[in-house]
């Protein structure tokens, strides 16, 4: 089957590469010419483990191509996926659907009868209906369907998540389109993946409800971690005890500096905005948003408290900048709040990240970018671990301690081995561990 994907970012590129690996013929389209040129030249404009190799194989098999020309790509297409960004509207909290609508208008002008237009972008409930209206107004006689097929992949393990998802959600109100979607996903179904067919509105709600639930889970364990610190309990033990309960589950019970990334912050806000427009209160979601905002803002002071002294005039080394490990994505990363609040408190900040340095330069001013963790820590009065990169677990802590002015680490991700780090002479501060006076 021929699949066109519009928007070749984290979701569009991964979906395109994976659909082609499943045997479909795919063209990934993007309006960013530089991105398409990079892809055509064999490069990958984002960091996602395994993506480069998957793209290369499928280009060689003639199943995957890249283009800026939507009209050309649409010739003979069975499906066109919309995978463009849906950021928070500037000055508001709802999703900005400008790109989604403009892509839908362009599709309407070029589509052939029988086309299935699929929203992979995360869009508020009712968007499918709105897109249907846009296409119908432009082409009253066109035979088409608008289907919701939200994406649940996680950056850093996106290919695995696409190929072995917990479920694929297909939201469709037209039986003929549902049958075609079934055929599209048949290779995954044959591998045992559950394809969940729902109404279109339900599919749109599922995506936001899933992200809101995960955000709430994170905010919850973060508050429990604060409670653990105050009462002398270890949050890791608490999370293990909680997680053994099948109704709760252990995933997403790792405390940290607050959730970030391109999805949870914007999607919780957008869900709230949509609910408000329907006069519905989502108080639990609202609380999670404000708890998370406060948590991110409070991280600078937490570092100061852990180090036991003002950071004014001190040098702090921040290891890890991306919002999570195994990505180069800096959108809404908690490190941004950590660095800026440390700067506001008078610290000089040095930073290092394995993959996020290039993107970080668009966000962070007046920091010293360093080449590796050791250079970052040299002469520092304290080290902050802000992202859970595996390589930080395996540092030579004896060497690191010797390089610092004051051997203290604030591990905001609880990834470091306490015994190893303390044996190297570090004073280690973790989230949700009993306070050591
Ligand atoms: P992204 O910013 O990485 O990619 C979006 C791409 O769309 C960009 O390359 C941009 O140039 C392109 N684009 C914008 N307008 C266009 C237009 N008119 N025509 C053609 N291309 C256009 O975004 P992303 O992270 O891939 O997210 C895309 C959507 O998927 C969002 O709605 C997001 O909420 C959702 N989503 C993201 C993730 C994730 O982990 N990143 C996971 C699930 C769902």
C-alpha cells in the first residue's frame, strides 16, 4: 500500500521508516527543505537509536523516499498521515492546529477518491470532524475518510515502541475505512499486536487521557518522594512496593526533576483547555500541571539546599540536558529550569549532554558548553545529574572527584550507585531518600 506521511519529525520519520519496514511504500514529506535534503543525502536530522540504519535499509529496498512536494507524493496514495507539530498556541494553552489545518487543505487539493486521511499528530477531540469539514468544503465530491490513529511511541525507544506497541488505536466511524486501516496494520497484527478499533472521538480522547494519566503518575511519585524525604523513607522502596500492585504498576514511578518533553506539558494543558471549553473540570489534571510547574521551578533551590550553601559565585556542573535519555530533544526539558534558576541564584553553570548540545544552544544562554563530563566537572563546586543517561552511571567517579573543587553530586534522577559514588569520596544527594544531617 502507498503511504504518505506529512511532517518528518520524531513521529513522522519513525512512523514512515517503520511502515516501510512493514512492506508498505512510503514517502515522507516535510516543508523544511533542509531536513529533506539531509534525508535525501543519507543523513538523519534527529537522534533516535536505530533510525539511521532502518532508513538506510528501506531506501535501498526502494520502499522509502523523501520529498518537499506533497502534490507529487500524493499520486496513487492510499493513506496520508498528518504528523506535523501541534504545539501550545502562543499566549494560550490550547493546541495550535495551524499546521494540521494547512496540511489538510493541501491534501484536499491533491487527493484521489478513496484516500484515507489519518491524524497521527496529537489533536484535540473534534479535530477529525473539523478536518472532514475542511476537505469536504474544498472537494465536495471526493470520497475520503478522516481517521484518528494517535501515536504512543517514546523518544529514545521509538522504533521498538512502533513495532511492538502495547496497542494500536484506530478511531474511525466509517466501516470501509476501518477495513483499510486493518489491512495497513495487518503485519503488526500478525505479530500479535492488539489493534483497537474505536470511534474517532474516543481515539482522540485516548491519546490525551493516556498522556495526562502518565503525567499524573509522575507528579504523584514526585510528591511522594518529597514526603519520603521528610519522614525518613526511601522512595525507591516505596515505588517497588507500590509497583508490585498490578492495579498500579511500577512504570513511571521514578521521581525526578519534573516531567518535560514535547508532549506531557503541552498535552495536559491542551486537554484542560478542551475540557474547559466543554465546561468540564479536570481538577486532577490541573493539579498535576501546577505541581509539575512548581517542581521544575524549585529544582534550583533544591540543589542549593543539597549543597548546604549559597551557589552565588560558585560553579555548578550540570550533566544531562535533554528531557530524557537517548534523545536530542530539548523541548520543555527540566534542565532548562534547573540551569536558569541556578543562574538566577548567582551560579556559573557548565553543561554537558551526550546528544543534546546542539539543540541546547537554541535554549540556553551564558552557560559553558563542555566536551565531556570530566571537563564539565573540572573545578566545579557541585555536580547536578539532570538526565538519566546510561553513560553517567559508568563514570570514573574517583577521577571525577579529583577534578572537582567540592565533591558533591545532586542526582535528580536517582541513577547513580550510592556505594560506588560515596566510595569515590563524593557526598551524594538523591531524590526521595532520607535526609542525612
Ligand atoms: P516535530 O516538531 O519533530 O516534527 C514536525 C515536523 O512537521 C517538522 O519536521 C516540521 O518541519 C513539519 N511540518 C510543520 N508544518 C508542516 C507543513 N505544513 N507541511 C509539511 N511539514 C510540516 O514534532 P513531533 O515530535 O514529531 O510531533 C508531531 C506530532 O506527534 C505532535 O502532535 C506530537 O504531539 C505528536 N507526538 C509526538 C511524540 C514524540 O515523542 N515526539 C509522541 C507521540 C505523539
